[in-house]
C-alpha cells in the first residue's frame, strides 16, 4: 500500500500551468517518507487509477483559472463516474480517476483532495509568474497539513492566497 | 443529383480530420476524401536551428509517439556526424522504441478501438469509449491500462520521462543502463506477457463477429512497405526497405532508406495537409502502399520471438498470401505488442546491455543526413540538410501516417459504399466509416485529442448545397 500519493500535473512550458510540477519538485526535496509517492505528469491519464487504488490518501495538485491568481484552494474530491463519460484518453479529472480506480480495482483512497493554485499567465514560458511563485510555499504547507492528517472542508473558507 | 456527406471531426484518432463523401446521381457513394485539417510546419520552423537540437524539437511533433521522432531525428544526426553508435547504445535505443510501440499500440487497441470491438459499432456513442469498456469488461480495461503503463514506465525508466524524453543523443544515449533498472523492467515482464496473451485470445475468439468489417475495411490489394533486418526480421529500429505485393512477392528489396527520393514520390492534394507518398516506379496513385503493423507482419517470413512467432503463423494463415484487410491492423497490433515485450526481455538479458560505452562523439562530418525507423504506425523518415556551421537549412519528414494516406482514402470509399445509404444516415454508418480510419491508427497530431468532447456531424447535401439530411453527435 501507498500511504499517500501526490499527483501533480501541468505543462512547464506554459507559464503558471507548471506550478503543480514546481510544487512536486519542491516537495520531493523535503518529504523523506518512503510510503509517500509523488507523480508528476503533463496530464493525468487513466493509467494512474491503479496507483490511486493502492493509496490511503490521494492529493491532486494543479493550476487553475477558476480561482484568483495566487489563491490556493484545497478541497475534498469524490469518485464521479459521470466525469469519465466524456471518454477522454489523454487527460482525466481527479473525480474521474477516483471513479476509474473504483471501477477497475474496487478501491479508492480513504481521503482524496484537490489542491489548486490560481494561475495568472499561461503563455509560452518556462517561468512562473511572481504571484504563482509566491503561492508555491503556501500550497506546500497545505499539502503537508493534509499529509499530517488535517482535513479541509469543501467550503471556500479553506482558500488562502500567498499574501494573506 | 450528386450529394456531399461530411464527417467532421473524425473521432478517436490522434489529431483533427474530417471525411467528405460524394454521392452520384444514383445515390451511390462515388468519392471519399480524408481531410487532415491542421498544419504543423515543423520542417519549416526548425530551419536555422543547430542540428543537435533536432531530436528534441522534432519529438514535440507528437505526444503519443515522441520516441519515434526522437530516434529518427537522432539517427539523422548520427549520419550528419558520420558516427557508428556503440552496440549497447543501439540496443538501448531499440528497447526504447519497442516500449514506445507497446504503449502506442495499447492506446490504439484498448482505448480507441476496443469500444467498437467490444460494445459494437452500433452501440450508444455515449458508452462507446474506454470507460464503457471498463464497465462492460473490466479485465480488458485493466489489461489496456497495464500494457500502456508498462510501455510508459520502460520509457521513463530508461529516458527519464514518459513523454518527450531526452536521453537519446546524436551518437548514442547519454547514460548507460544500471543493473537495478534492468532488473526492475525484467520484473514487470511476466505479468504483461500474460495480459497480452489473454487479450489476443479474446480478440481471436471474437473475430467472427466482425466478418463484414473484415471484408470491407480497406480490404484490397496493395503494396506493403517496411524495414527488414539482414536476418529477415522486421527492422523496428533499422534495416533496409522492402516492398512486397498482395501475393507476397518481393517487389523491391535492400533499399537504403537514405535513398528514399529514388523510390518514394510525395504527391499533394488540395483538400488535405497530409502528403501522399507513393512507390515511384508505379506512379501516382497506382503506387499506393501500406505501412505499419499489418504491413510489417506481411513483409517477413518469420517473427523472431517464440510466442509472437506462434501468433504470427496463425495470423498469416488467415489468407493464402498477404493479409489484406485493414481491420487486421488491430490483430497485428496485439501480435506486435507480444513481440515487443519478448524482444525487450531478450535485449535486457544480453551480456553487454550494462556496458558504459554508450555514446560516440564527433564533429559535423556530413551536410546531409537521413534517419529512419519503424514507428508504431509505420516507417518514419527524417531528412536534414545543414550548413557548414551545423545549422539546419532544410528538413523533410515522411510520417508513417502519410505513407498510409492513399490507402486510407481508398478504404473510406470502400467502407462508405458498403455502409452508407443516402436515404437515411445513421450513427452506426458514420462510426463504421470512422472505424476504417481508426484501424490504421493515424497519428495526425496528439496535441488536442479529445474524443467525445467535440460535436460530430454528418450533413447530406445536394449538389446545390441544400441540406437534405443531418445527424449530429453531441458531447
């Protein structure tokens, strides 16, 4: 079994879209727990369902345009089979992957969270914007709290920005 | 009155395309066109770049088969350097290529085509996807996931990344294989062998259900082309080019890929961005040929690994001569997965596979270089010219999918004549025409593939443009 699985995705050549990968890189240096695995990919694909099914805790980390630039949001996610209906084969949503894990392997993690970081610029660049860069340590703290057993509710109250 | 039917976009393929069907005054389909509606331009925008960047620029052509472009580009650069790649490096490149073929074939068979095969061509398109397969037959879905994961993990273990890896460099690879990594990959093999054999067994058991599709899916005589090694096996990494005909006769053999302009012509048509390569001695379009899994298994007299050899014998017994139905690309893909797994195991057990001599170095020695290898979908050719400073001044790529372009167009016409009735269009008709294309597994571009997300529409129009019938698939 995997105690915790951290799954980050993004394109490091599209500015803030790569913030998840930056967070993964930063976490990889600081987390020494052999039962915590970090997967960094450009996209989440169905192949991840198998590893997800073996984890007690899954933390998905991604950039977002749905929250304010620099804002870090952590919220629980649940399996949603309707999220698999689109038939996407190159990329999957966290809830779709959880549903796949349940469907194919009969198990999902006890706890699953999606940590999103609001991006400012998704143009061609291998650099994060200043506001996204400042959000990296905030997201790391959120993830470490989740690893330590802290739970976050679904409400927006758990959102924080780098400047708050 | 003649009419035009448009299928736009074609779904469950790699990239963007549409199909136009033209009917004649009697309502019979008289012409079919496969339009590739996107333009990439890699040959043009690499001009001015140093040649040693080419492997990493060119692999960005594709997110599914970047390793193929990485290898073909590196081999073209090997030719520019005029180096001999160390034997161990060549073997490591071969393993990488085999892993790439496995993961790409798994994507094609299990993710893109198994919904048609398992759920039926006429099943509800909302369920006709990999997730529908997983619900209906979870063990098949798990098998697809496992095989794709295996291919990707081998690529990642060797080259550091699953998509757009480095590691392969002009002259070899930039790091040797460690014993730990070799043992790790070897430990995965028994399980994926078992999964592949089970999938093959399931597919063969169900072949009878697709008799009509086998008969009409691009089932016609053509030439077949691919790389063949000196010991008469498919040359997945290198070899000489062979052409055979539908009777299994060798039409041309031992052709140096570097001399491709002597035997391959490249025609263009105004309705698509994809070129139409053809076998020059037969002219255009008579010089139509097919490449990829079906062609490769037709080109040789033996497969080369124990389990794949057994399956190859059974496959070739489908017909007296060459296997002609493009529906059997699916079958051939599964046999190639089996072969690739066995061949990876063979290479990993070779005594020199852990050698640290994995790169040859040299300065620029030639101003022109050609690299060719077998990509999952067929023979891939990269051709570069550089100036004295090593800056690229000209490039030409012949992509595997392009080789099949003439055959795909003809296959669409054959299937449309069989399945499309102008009086009433159905989603099942549409899907069968698309499924012909899917059998070839064209890789037009992987940048924005998202089946089920885009509306699919067929319009039946009179020659004056009036809309006579229309069906639409909504996401």
